[in-house]
C-alpha cells in the first residue's frame, strides 16, 4: 500500500500546533523547503559568519566563552572545539526522560526555529534533524535542568549531542548510542560549525514542543468535560434548562456559549421554559459551561502565544545573513510559553475539580435523584458487601487534589543563575511540564467520572427511566462504545485496568467530539 501521509516542509510557511502534534504522532513526513528565499538566508548567513570570523575575529559564542564567560577570548586554534564542549558540559540533565512522542515534537519545534534562516546553521544540520524525524531516531532527553532562559540549554544539549554521535537515542524501541544508529543508516554525524552549538541549544524548543502537545490534550479535555456533564445531567435527571440558548445569550463569552451549546444539544434541549418545575441543580452541573468555558475561551489566546513562539527564531545571537548583521538579544526567553502554560494548567485543573464534584453527586444518594449508593448495581440481598464506585471516588479526589496543588505558577519562581548573567529567567519548561502533569491527573478524573456516568445511565435505562434511543446519536455511540469494554459494575472487582484503558482512550482521542 502506498504511503499516503502528507509532508510538512520546514522553512516554507508558518507551522501550526496541529502540524507539530501530527509529526509527534508520526502522521506526517517532514522535509526541508528548497525555496530560493530560504536558500539565500541559509547560504548568506554561513558566508557572513565565515567572513566575519576572518575579518573581525570576535563573535559571541564563536570566539568567546558563553554567558558570563563572554569576556573569555578563545584562541582561534580552539574555536572549532568550542561548540562541542558546549554540548558536553550541559550534559547534566536529570529526571524522567521525555517520551518519544514528546521527543519528536522537540525535534520538529527546534527544526522549525532553525529553518527560519536566522541562526547561522548549515544545511547538514537541518537535513540531519529532518532525517532523525523520518527515521524515528529520538534523542533520550532528561526533563529536568532548564530554567527557560537561555532557553532549554541542558535538554537541548541532548539533541546536539545525539547529532554529533555522542548521546543516546530511542531507535526501534531500544536505547542506543546515536553514532551507532547513524552508521547503520548511512547518516553522517554532524561536525558542528562555530555557531551551531549555540543555535541548536539556545532556544525554547522543549517548552514550546510540550506546550503544543498540552494544547492538543487541553482542547480535547474541554470537549470531553462537556460530554461528561451532559451524561451526568442525564444520570441524575438534571434540569436541561440550565443550558438554555436564551439564558446564555445574555452572557456573551463565546467559549462559554459554545460549551453550553454542546451540552444543550447532547440533552436534546429545544424548548424554552416559561417557568421550570425543577429549579436548580448543583453548581457542578448548572455552572459547568462557566467552568469549562474559561478554558474554551482561553484556547485562542494560548494558540497565539504558542504558535508565535513556534514560528520564531529564538536563539542568540540572531544572524541576519542578507543584511550582514549579528544581533545580540534575548529571544531564548520563554516568558510567553510560561504564561500560557501557567494559565492553562489552572484552567485544566478546574476541569478536574468540576468532574470530581459531578462524581460526588452521582455516588451520593442525597444528590443523585434516586440512583443507588455509590452507583452499585448489586442485587438487594448482596448490597451489604458491594461498594460500587466508593474507592473510585476516593481516587478521583486524590487526583484532583494533586492537580490543584500543581497550579502554583512556575513563572514567578525566577532564579538568578550562571554568575548573575541569567539573573531573570522564565521557568517556561517547568511550567510546560507542570501543565502536562495537571493534564494527566485531570484525564484520570475525567476517566473516572465518565465511567460513573455510564454506570448511572445504565441504571436509568435498566429501570426504563431513560430511553437510549431518545438521545442524540453521538451520545448513543459513545455510550455503546464504552459499554463494549466496561461491563456493568454489579459485584465489586478491581477497576485499575479499566481505568488505565479509559485514560488511554482519552489520550488517544478515541471519541470524536463536537466537530
């Protein structure tokens, strides 16, 4: 069968978050653009750097030390070794390794920055990065060790070190030396030109790549939380008037209105009440659009911040080859990603808190409008020893508490480092990693509450209190799909494997939601 995957050409046009996610999920090929404008930028920058080195003899990070060591002049006889030393002394990362999906996103994000044509890198570096993605050679990158300015120096040193053949990579589900893998594939390890160590390491690729993946998961979590809300409302015989179109027309947050529309459609709410006999459900149902809507309304803001960073040249110095300028600045600073991720993790954690409160309504007979205690479907004579979702709720409460605890903003914890040269830093990478952890915990809560809503719907359907055929087809399809792998919880049984399967279904976006 022919390979039908589309190809993304780096250096041709702006990339989107979806482009990075598609590459991370191995859904698209990559290549380098051969557009004349990019060719001119790359070639002129290389020529300018070579001439400048001959004429002036002084270029930051080429003939000088790095950071606070800028006053140290490097003898010309050692200049060619300097970038390799940069990759080596930053090889001190700790913590868990980024996943291969995250690693692909990091490679693609760094390649896109370098392909802007303002970093003074060679075609050999650009092509080797593209080859790594095409062959699925993913550097083994520790998650900890970046303060987010001068960018992601330490984690990106593992990318640079892999390209020169000195670090480990994931290849065909094994961790191996990159030099060995490149020899097997006929790839030539990179010999770093004078500016290339700085170019590949001095930027925001790690935090931005993780932010792209976080955005994708947060966007899906928003839709899933709306669907869960509808299913929870059905399970407790809630009041669909809480999502009425006229009601939401008077509070014009577009994201909030969108969430209300999703829920309203899932509930088949069409008639406007003159005065409802069922007055007010608890806030976790009634105010769900207002909670979920905060994230939905924030997504365009997050997209702007992330995609502008993604499509930037963010190392230092910037090399303007056509104009022949070396421009020193601070584009490696990850403040925009830090702010976006600190904000995102707060909005996402509120989804966990919302779902946890919805679950509390479902399992408690005081609030569930006739559902059995803890949603147990046990027979009457065996109800004394069966506990249904009791422990599942405890677990959801634990995940929620941890998610809420993680919302302390990372960006306010700037630390002066590197002899006070890096005296104000972004902490953007920590913020991105925090956001991913909050997303993981929130997805665990959403999975638990989703299963509880299915159990609740089962009970209503079994009692003939709800006709499945009366629900919109997307809700029916999702309910039936979950029932295919979730057997009714009648007798107590371990639920861990089911929870893990459901969490994986969420993270792989098994259900198509609100197109």
